[in-house]
C-alpha cells in the first residue's frame, strides 16, 4: 500500500514541501552520485572508443609490420603482349625489363588406335599395362565385363594413371581410341605394355601408332635476351619459373620471331596506400584524443578527458614510437621523415607522396626494398648463412645485443641404405619390378619400368617412379649410390616426420635392399643465449622456436640448415631482432590492450569498479532516503490526524456549550 499524502488539509501546512526540504540534503547526495556515475560512464565510453580505434590502427599496421608479404615487397609485372605471356612476380623478383621469346609451348602426347566399326566393337582380353612417364605402371584387366572399345576407355579412365581415354570418330566414320597424357612435356609420354590376346574372330587387339602420334609430346622453350649469351630454358609445362628469379611465366602462345618485354617494378600504389592508411588511422586517433581532452575557454567547458593522464599518456607513447630511429638499416632510411612522412606542429603525420614513391621505386641512392621493409617491419638478421631468421612473435623482444644461437644437434633426414652392392647391369622384368616403401608416413607400391639398367640408371629409375607416385603427392625421395655402390633412399624432408621404410617386395633384392629396413630423421635441437642466460627452444624439422614464456625469445623462429659436421661445442651464430615503426606500434598497442596487464584494460576495470561502488552507494542511499521519507510522511499524517481529532472534540464541546446556553435562556 502506498503512502497517504494528506498535504496539510487539516492544519493548512504544506507538509509535502516541508518533507522535501527536510530530505534535500539526502537528495543532493543521490544527485551527486548519479552525476558522478554519468561522468564515469562517459569516460568509460570514451576509452572504449579509443580502444576500438587502437585496434583499427593495429590492423592497418599489420601488413607494414610483417616480415613476409610486406607491401614494400610487392611487385607489379607488365607484359607487352599479354596474349602470349601472363606473368606474376614475388618479392624475390628484381626490378628491371626483360626481353623474352616464346619458342614453343609444352604439349601433351596423344596417340590413337587403329580403326574400329563402332564404340562397342569387341576387343581381345588380357592385361593392358599403361603409365605416364616414370609413374607406376597400371595393370588393367580386360575380360567379359569390359571387352569393348568403350569398355577399355572406361577402364583406363578409372585406373587413375593420368591418361585420358576417349572414343573419337574420324572423317571415314570409323572409331578410334584416343589416349591423351594428362601432363605436358616429353618426360610425360605414354608407355604401354600390351598383353591383350591377338586378334581373333570379331575381337581386335587395340594397337596404338606411337610412330605417328596425333600430337607429339613437347617441352616449352623460352629464350631470354637476343645476344650471343642469350639464355634458353625448357619446361615440361607451360609455366616457367626458373628463368627469372621470382618471376613466373605462364605461356599462352608461341612465336619465336616476336620479342616480348616483361617489366618488373615495385608495386608503388600498394605500398603508398598501405602507408597512407596507416597515417590516416594514426591521425584519427590523435584527433579523437584531442577532442576528448580539449578545453574551450570561450564557453568555459572541458571535454570528458580533459587533464586525464591516461589519455595524454597514450598519445605520448604513440608519438614516441612514430619518432623512433630504427637501428640496423640504411642511415638514409632509418626514420619516417626519410620517406617524406613528417610530424606537423599539431602532432599529425603528413605524407609527401612524391618523396615516398621515389624511395619505393629505388630513387634514393643506398636505399633498397629491404631498407624500407626494415623501417616498418619486424626483421631479423644473422651472421651465419646456415641460421636464418624466419619469424618473431608479439612477445619476442628486440635484441639490444645479438642473441646467440646454440645448436646441439642438426636436423637430419631419414636414409635407408642397401646391404649389398648393386650389379653393374640389372635386368628389371615382371619378376622383380615391384617396390613397396613408406615415405614420410605414406605407403606406396610402385612398378619399375622393364629394361636393363646401369647402377646410375637404376637409381634414377627408382627415384623417378617413387616421386611420380600419386600416393605420395607433396613428398619426395632422393635415390643414389654410396661409395660401396649400395643404393641409398633418402627422404627430402627433415626432422622426426622424415621416414623411410622398405617392405617386402619383388624388387627389394635386385636393388640390394633389406626388407624391413627403416630410418627416422631427427629434429634440430638447441637453444638461445641472451646475456649469458640460456632460453630453451623446441625443434621441428629444421625450425628452432623459442619456448613460450622465454623472457626475450618467446616465439622466435630460425631455420637451421647446418650439417651435423658444422655443429660445434660453442654457439654456431647470432641473430639480431629489430622492430620497425609499425612493428613497435603493434607491440605497444598489444601491451595497452593486454587483457590482464594492459593500461587501458586496467583503466576500464578501475572505471567499472567505481561504477559498481557507486551503484551500491546509490542503492543504499536511495533505501535510506525512501525510509526517512516514509517516516516523515507517517509522522505528519499522525499530526494531521491528531489535529482532526482536536477539531472534532472542539466542535463537540462548542455544540454542547451552545446547548447549555440555550437551556439557560429557555430557548
């Protein structure tokens, strides 16, 4: 039931105003709490907006801070005849103009059978063996279920050899079986061992005319330059990536009489945009901080963060990073101003686009792409070619002095060696043509091509057929001979995932291999040493990574290509870690936003604690206010009630006195 408000009807006193006046101090305290709450909420919102803008700045800085895929490494390629060549370039491509001639395109071999009456013409039965290049031979069985021309085509297509078979009709209305290699180049020709029965009755034995192919297999040929020292390379595919370092040529049309110009240059637009986006995001944060900390003397009003140390501190730290001098690179490109990125009087960055693009295009003597990347990115350099910097995490610290790299074990590959000498001449036939091995955890069985091989030829044949197996795509093996002319099979991968196992198979004995022989590679092992303190690391293959929690080298990765003989008792080399401007800025923002120790996180938590405290105080204050108001209202109600009773008694007495008076006068 609500409070009864009698409003001084009996006494004529404005009790509501009196109660409000008596509670004025308490109401002022509640109003002060609400005002303080609003102020803190506004501050919290401002800092949350600042956090959002810091995240945006970090996003624009990520690409500039990256040591891989950095905008300054981007290349743009123009081709004078894009109908003949489509070219792309990686960061490794050197700027310049190259004159190219496409002599020929790579083609896939096509061969056709003799004529047949129709696709359902009968063929003889037996085994049809087919392969591409040095891949494993596929044995296809032809029997009563598929003994037609189209049945053979379907069987070949289902065998997964990479040979495409189709029944085609020629101009005489006859039908032929056309075989097309799934790969271009002379190394990927089709070979057949036709063990189908001889023609008999209506069934014909398919015969393919390899002497007169429908299309001969050929390699692509490209020539660089036109002088006496011109370079010509061939490729089994129409993609040539070995002629110009970092440039991949996709060949579309061949005409050796035409010279095509290929120009590689820095992607100026991409790098300029990355820098401009970074500068805009940085200036946007300064604009925001200034708007939240300003004081307007004309209106005598201050923004919500005016005089707030935390906001001013964030601004100051950001500015200090942008004004850093980055050690280790060219002295002509060790600060932003060298690229035309300068700080104006109001603290904002401005970009001289002409100066920036001149630097990107190599127009500043002594400044190259590496120097530009070094100015912005996380970078690492070593003093040993066998130890190269790969990556550093957000927790990896810059090295005031180079970090020592101590290798205790070099990465190794798995190798299986033969147990007996390979014959000078080895005959491979259907009795010893199968080899079953496991390479890097994947098992495959391959068929060696029949023939007589010298030792070197046999090693090459084994390497070709294993690497040509579809089962082990992405893996490869190197096959050779040791000093005792024993065959060696070595995985091309390093580390504990490198494995070679030889299983029981018909070719093992002829190859001098012991069935069941196996080997596993070894991961690189070592640690980092910083100012005499050892920081542990974990190896995986050839990559050594600083352990999580390391004070300096947490997340640091180096690639170690040292041979076991190059590992010594002392440190094998050093690596120096440098953070460029964008990388330092990212690290700073990460520290500010750290969910446990970041200054903005701590500030937000502090503001939230204040809000929670105010909410508790408001609840208590409001409860006390309501209780006192109820008590005052109740007392005034009692007073009015008492006055009402007195008035009623007074009226009664007055009435009685009047009655007595009337009796005395006989009225």
